[in-house]
């Protein structure tokens, strides 16, 4: 079984045509393999007896189903004639010069809004979690302050602003020092929350922008960067939560990281097999409803109660397969994973292979980020993130329209009152 797992993973990751590290078949497959797919393999060497138990054998099959059917979705989208590369001669950096000013203004406006939200977030929390003695407890406490979750979402606008500015800077080969200054400020603000993923994605924004708008990065180099990123994740966890039994040394921290999501998936599957009924999509709206007045339970906290777990934190991420199983059973895993893979690969076709310009590259970065979170957390846990992304893109359109209107007004004034 372990050999079959490894062969399937390697085929999905290195099959012919995977020549772009940031295409879904490479980036998301690698993400899946490292955080979820290696779970059964790591568990086998960590505790062969536990691996052979009926529950984990069941979960291992579900993990393999998820990986295979996500790749079926990739394959269908990649081989749909309507979405094949249609303009191969168009340059990667096709961003109109007339958009430069609007991109810079919109980027800085969103960065400023995110930084302001961050200052409010820390003031309301009463501290900066990453600087607290018990960083994990401070992180949880900061987000437990009523309304601070909204400010955290507003803080992510600074990340989107940085991503937008990166597309401008790399496409024009200018303002690099200013870009890295923004990166440093936003990185410090977001890392102050006690979360590591924000800094990782800020780095990825820069790498993706450089890859598509300045100079292609080789897969070999990106696999080295991926290894460094995985090391950072585990070292950061040791720094953030040094008193945990799961961070006593680097080897233990790595092992725990590999088995974490399959362990969560096992708990979810076991609970819902015994529960005997499905949710039929109701959990997809659970986090969105928490925005309404009053106290509502978020999805991952609800899962924590259903699985009878007690620990500090907000709940358990059930993975995409667990989320689909909770709602639609095995049919949900098959159909949902195919649709997920198809949608993400279709976004790659449209945003990258058609070389449509800065906005589409920027959009693909954000889609890739949300897709990676959906793989480990599920659709239900990321429903607010997806809604927030739609809101941001709508605000970006509005900002562009406002800046364009102001420019047109200035032109009219100059025409009416020539000097």
C-alpha cells in the first residue's frame, strides 16, 4: 500500500507537461502530498500498528481518492479544447502602461487600510501575540476578542495590496526597493498575529510575480524553496509553541506536521460514520452566518464539539475530503474533488496560459492561495475567505473606476482652462 501511495504521488507530480511550478498539477499536488498525502506514509513508520487499524486504513483510502480525483479534474480542464493556449505569442508581462498609476494608488490604498486594521487589532487584543510569553495562547486570545476577526480580514487587504504592487514592480522592473520595504512592513504586521502562513504567502506573491512577469524560476530552484518553506513552518511552530509535546525537537515537529491532517481526517470520518447522517451542504454557510448579530458557532469549532475534542484553539481543519464527506459522503469526495481540480486548472488556463495581463496573474495568485487552504481546511472553513476575496476584487474594480474618473476630470479641467 505504501509503495502504491508513493508511485501515485510521483506520477501526479512529475508527469509529462508539468513544466511550470505554479501550475496546479505541481504546486497543489506538492502541497497536498507534503501536508496530507505523506500522512499515511509517516504514520506507517511512526506507528505501524496504528496505521493498520481499520480507521486509518479507511482514511488512507479517502486520502488517495482525494488526490486521484483532484488530478482527474486537472486532467479534464487541461485537455478541454476550448481552454487550450490560444495566444502563445503574447508576452507574459502584457500590462498596459496607462494602468501604472492606478495600480500603484490602489495597491498603497489597500496596504494602508490593512496596516491601520492591524494597529486596531493589536490595540484591541492588548498585546502583539508573537511577542507574548505564551504565543499560542495570546494568538487564540487575540482572535477571541469580539470583532477582532473582522479586523484580521481587513489586515489581509495589506497582503493583497502587496501582491498587486508586486505585479506592477516586476512587470516594469522598477520600484523594487519600495516593494521590498512594503513587504517588510506588511510581513512584520501579519507575523505579529502569531500566524506563519501570512509571511509564507507574502514570499510566494513575490516569487509568482517574478516568475510570470520578470524571469522564469526553474522547478529545481522552487523545490529547494519549498523545502526551506517546510523547514520554516516547523521551526516557527517550535518557536511559537515551545512547551508542547509535539515540538520537543525538530524531528518530532516534522513527524507531527505530516500526521496532523490525516489524524484530523480520521477523527472527522469516525465521528460522522457513527453519527450516520450527512449535512448536505449546510456547513458551507456556517462561517458566513457567524457575521450575523449574536453568538454563532464557527465550522471548525462545531467540528471540535462533534468529535468530542478538548484543546486550546479554534477547532480542527478536516481537509477537503473530510468536508465533502461530512456533507455528501463518498459521492461528494469523488464529484467535489473533480470539480475542485477542474476549477483551479481552468483558472490557470484562463489567467496564465492566455497571458491576459497583470490583473489575471494577480487574480491567479489569490485563487491559488485560497485553493491551497481549501485542500487542508475544506470549503466550509474557507467560505468567508472566498467571500472576502470576491469583496476585495469588487472594491479593486471600484478603486480603479474612481481613479480613472478623477483623471478624466483633471483632463477636462485642463482642456477648459488651458494655461
